[in-house]
C-alpha cells in the first residue's frame, strides 16, 4: 500500500493507523499547492479532488476519504483491534465518532489554514469548535480513548486534528481532558514513528 500525505495533515491519522497495524506500506508526500507528488507525479491523476489522504491499495485501486481509509486499515489488521467487528453496535458507535471528528472538528479547523478564509467564516468556525470541543472534552473526562476501552482509529484521527491547535493558535487550555488525551496518545510508539517519518519531530 502507498499513502499519499502532507506532513501533519489529516493524512497523519492514516499514517498512525498503518503504524499501529504493522502493515507493509510506503508514503509519498504531496505538494498541495502545486498538486505534485514528491516523485513528480500529477496528484490529480491519483485523487482528482486534489486533497490528501489517498491510499493506493496493493491491487492498484485508489481509496480516498479519511474515514474510509481509517476503517479499511483497521479491517486489514484485525489483530491490532483498532475497530470493533463490522456490523456490531460498537462499530457504529465508532463510526459516529469518526463522522463527528471529520465533519464537526476537522472541517471547522479548515478556515484557520486558509489565508483567504475571512473573519466571518473564522468566527463561525471558532464558535462551532468551542461547542464541539467542549462536548468532546466532557466525553473524555472519564475515559482514555474516544470509543471503547482501547485505542481505535478514532483516537488516531482526534489526536491528529487536535495537534493542529498549536499550528493555528486555537488554544486547548479551556479543555484539560483534551490536553490530557493529546499527551497520552502522543506517547504511543506508532505516533512517534509516524511523526518522525513526516519530519515533525
Ligand atoms: N473529505 C476529505 C478532506 C481531506 C482534507 O481536508 N485534506 C486536507 C488536508 S487535512 C487537504 O488536502 N487540503 C488541501 C486541499 O483541499 O486542496 C477527507 O476526509 O479525506
């Protein structure tokens, strides 16, 4: 498998999951401004949407969208137990958290990365983030992981999204349980390896 990524982006969640899964894979970085991969390919021929992540499977098929890629990786490595059995109630609970992270958290960080997003969009996104992060903080008050009793792909995704707070100066200080979560997940070897490989350490 080959994961196309930009260091520190949402694709890092898939990178962490691949490390947890101990699957054989390679990575290639994408310049999102020029849509060129590090080896000079036109990234739009791989993902016509032009965004990361994209995962090229061993049969050559290309999978896109972070949530699908995360669940695919979890499914490829059942022994890593990064997702409950597909079809179980716990599986849909995990899916609910993944959709929340991608639509309510990830997408509300987006305007802070776009220089031309404007004050209005940023103010709406900040208000949304405050409300959603407060709820996630409450959710994590009595637990170490987003879903269930062990590390799942939702933790890889939430960790990645929360790590942007430092980059875009959205302070996590009002939410101590989110801060504890980030510090806890950052200790995992998979996270350390992925961040090292992406040049973030
Ligand atoms: N719906 C996509 C969104 C992915 C996304 O937002 N990727 C960002 C990085 S975190 C990106 O590549 N942005 C560059 C662009 O949209 O051109 C998914 O969930 O995978």
